[in-house]
């Protein structure tokens, strides 16, 4: 029956999750959410619709476009009292009736069993099962009293067959269907019907957030119908199941997936197909220049040192490089070389006539360059490319340097800083200080804990011939150093460094077979979550989760780590965001030396940004340089005992207070 034939005239419907993200009207630039599409369809068929959502404004936005009487209610679907109150509001709005309940809330995930955390499991259980159970329990009373009612549970094909994606998602979606069947069988003789609409490959707002903003041609490729479904089509299936047209249907799962489930065995997911088509990628060569303050050296000078070393390490020449990914953050503001930075640096070395991609992503520029280099080789477009990061941050005019750092935030919406920020210091030090205070207040970290970590980095840098700060330092030295912004001393933050680092990325068979090559098991990036998702993983957490999933291993499998530490406060936050340390354990890790060379999880053995130095465009590749040398057993005085796997993370910039972007790589001994 077409929309507009009012099968639900006079009925009252409660749609849990009806404020889902997306436009309120079909045909707008982005797809609406499934919940909003369902609410609009039920209203179009004559129902009085009550929309429940965790965010009241989203529910109100849906009700505004219903075209009839409606009510928006705020509900925490995992809280029994909140669920009961929302259902009671729906019954009151319906003058004592409740005919239809649609349970649409859901939480996706990407964590396989090996890296599944208890927190992820509990959250998925709350959203995908507990919310449906509590809502159904609350609604059964009025439905039984009136002798009729219809439930529609909006599920996922992940609850029917495995996508090898997220255990918590698949298990809880399967449990959701069990709730549906129980209601159907137990209360069928009391006039209650219960069914599920099981969705797959629907181009909804949620799918766009998960997989990107463009319609998924690759996702549609596994669908027999050759396209993704629309939220309106999901809504049509729900409207059918709760109408009298499905009066003799209960306990059923209606699959709305374009025929995917019929093509059993189920086609591989897009990601699995892509991974099988990708080449094995390794790092075959690394090189870097010393980091420091080099007013007399140009970007060309610094870059040549790193490139010569990396090519020699890989045993190749300039002519073997098929493309270059050049990372730099500040040249436009420091040297005036705003454009064609990579072409200018590469040309004197003979790196010309090839594609050169200029990459800028604040402190994460080097990690971004490696990510693009990995993709270029993994896709088969090239078999050997170079990632080169160069930064020339120091200038005779120190204010010019410090003011340049402000470009790493939203210049129209920065954050509060004290006097002298941008003139006497990087404005990011002010943020680092506030984050340190947060660690003190919320995690029990002390100044002594920060000093212990900074001292560890400085003592490592003493042994690193490439390091900016080679003077070492005890915790007492760190604490007694000049205070930059309370509570941070100058030795708790990274210095302003010039330097370069280069990495050769290849899939050439002879390189892959070499015992000196290091495998890139994962390369992932993420950015700050949207403002309306305050509980979503931050950029570091999201990139780390994605990298572990890609690698098929977890943080517990790592033997060492290099993480972003523009200040020691950043490092301690990275420990937890990358999954190495449980929140609240940071102080113990610091004081017990867990991250030191002989500890259970060596971190920033190179000296990190605090000790080795921070040349923004080069730092992410310098991390790779140091980890590759560790995995080869070539780190000299810095060598840790027999490492086989490492995680490398670097973040960059600030948007609305949070880190703007993060890259995470997982490397392994070949």
C-alpha cells in the first residue's frame, strides 16, 4: 500500500529514536535517519506520533515536520524510570491509547573479540538490547489493557549473520531479535503482535557518519539490487508491519537489505573485499636529520639529509621513487613558501617529474603523509613511494614562530590563553596547562608524576644522536625548571624544532621478503567528532580503535609505543586514548616506570617530542624512523628487549577544544 493511504488513522504511535540525525524532508542533501523517516511515514498514514529521543531538540525537529499532532519527549532509553515516563507521556498524549511502538535506537561498533572492551560491550548492551526491553516492558501494560498493540523492532542484518565486524554489535542485535520473538509468542493471544524490520545497506545518516559522507558505491556493489536502500523504504516496511495489512504476521523478521541475505553465503563486506585487493606494504627505508634549532639551514638542506639516509637504508635511488608525499605545517608562515613546498624541496635532489602531494595537518602532518603513502602503495597504484616531512619552525623573530602556531586552531574560534601566548610562547602551551590541571583533578596525577615522565624522555634523548635536547634531566631538574604556564615547566613541553624525516614505503617483492623490512599492519586516521555527539570517541580513540581492528590485534599485543607528547599531559592522555593504560592508572604508570625502557610498556623511547624535539611536519615520520629501528634491533643505546609490534600515534591541531586530527599506525617486525 502506498504512503498516503491512511492505514493508521486514529492510532497512537510511539517511536523511540525518532529524532535520528539527518534532514527532516526527503530530497535534501543528506539522507534522514531511519527513526525520523519512520515517524514521518506513520504520521502520513494517519497516526498520532510521539517521538522519543535522548536529545530533545532532535525529537522536536522531527515533530515539527509531522504535519499533524505530535509530541516530543526526552528519554534515556537505558533508564527504566525514563522509559516508563516516556511511554506514559505517549499514552497521555493519545488519550489513554497506545497502539504502535517502534524501537529504533541502536549503536554500531567496529571492535572484534580480541580488542573488545567491557565498556564497549556494556554500552552496546544498554543501547541495543536494554533500551528495547525496557520500552517494550513499559508499553505492554497499556497495550494489554486495551487488548491490542503492535511492536516493530528496528534491527540489523548483523544480528542475523556475521559481518566479522563488531562482536558487541552482532551479539546485541541478535538479542534484540530474541526480545521481539518473546513478545510475539508470549502475548500473541492477548492481541499483541511483535515483528522486526532488519535493515542492511540503508543509506541513512548513521551509515554516512560511519562510512563517509558520500553515497557508498562500494557498499552498493555487494547488493543484488545494485544500490543502497533509503530510510523511506525502511519506514515503509515498518508501516506495513504495524498496520492491519500484517494482521496475521507476528514473530517475524522482515529483511530490508536489497537481497543481500538471499545471496547466501553473504557477500564479503566492502572492507574485506578492499583488504583482499590491497598489497602487503612495508617500510623498507628510514632516515632523518638531527632535530634542533638551525637558523642557518633551509628546508632543502634538512630534507636532503633525511632523503639520502632513507634511500640508502632502502637500497634504492631517487629514480626508484614513483611518488612523494611531502608534509609540512608552517613554511607558509615562517619562510613564506606557502605553495609547492614539496616540489621546491624535492627538485634539487632529483625528486621531480613524479607526482608530489603536499600534506598539511598541523602536528599530524607526518602521520597523514605516511597514511597517504600507505594507501597509494596498498591500492596498487605505485610500488614504491617516499613520505618526507620537513619543518623549519625557528626564525630570528621568535614572535613570528609563536604566532604561526596559532594557525593550528580555528582562527575564528580559538580558546582562552594568558598574556604572552602567541608572542612569548606557543598558545598551545596554555591548553596543555589546562589539560594537566584536568589530569590532576580527575585522574589523580601529580606534578611528580609529570616530572617522572618528562625525565624519562629527557634521559632517553640524551642517548639519541638525532635529539634536540641531549642534556638529560632528573625529575628534580624538570620541577625546578622555568615555569611557562602554571603548572608546566619548560621541560614538560616539547621545544620548537627544525628537522626532517623520510620513510620509504613499498610493496616490491624483494623488499617485502627482506628481514629488515617492517610491516605496516594498520594505517588509520580520524578527526574530532561532531559537536552533537559529545560521547563519541575523540580523534585519538577513534583512530586507535580503527587501527587495531585493521591489524586484528589490540593494545595488549604491543611491545612499545610512540605517542604524541607535545607536553607530558598530552602523553598521559594518549596512554589511555590509545588503549595502553586504563583511565585512573596514569599516576601509577608514571611513578612505577611502566613506560620506561625496562617497563612493561616502553613509550617514547626515542625521547618523544619532549626530548627528541618537535618539528611539526616531520615528527610523525620521525616516530616511524625510531620505531622501525627498534623493530629491526638497530636502535643502539635506546634498544628495548626484542620488540615485535608497536603502535605509533600523533595528533594535530585543535577544533572546539578537542584534538582536530589523529593518525595511528601499527607496525610489526617482518
